[in-house]
């Protein structure tokens, strides 16, 4: 997979926190709740790296775009 960028979006009220995975052209690859990443990561071929990605998500501030280096 080419460059992948990750963005953590803060939820409001009853809307939970979400994560977006985007490619080098910032096309949306996956959009999932922080507490339910498994199916979305499997669909884009990153299921085996879920633990690493969740560590990055935990430390990532809301609204910051970060290149995913895994």
C-alpha cells in the first residue's frame, strides 16, 4: 500500500470519536469508530497491523493529520 494518512476526529454529544484513513491524494480509504477498527482495517488490507495502528490512534491528537508509517 502507498502512503496512508490517519486523522482522528472528535465526536460531539452522542456521536463517537472516529478515525479516517486516507491515501496520498486524500481519498477516503476507511472511516471507523475508535473502538471498532477491525472490519474497516481488514477491508483495506491493514487488519494484521491493527495493534500498531491502535497504538498510533491512542497517542494521536484530535484533528491532526499524520502519515502512517508501519
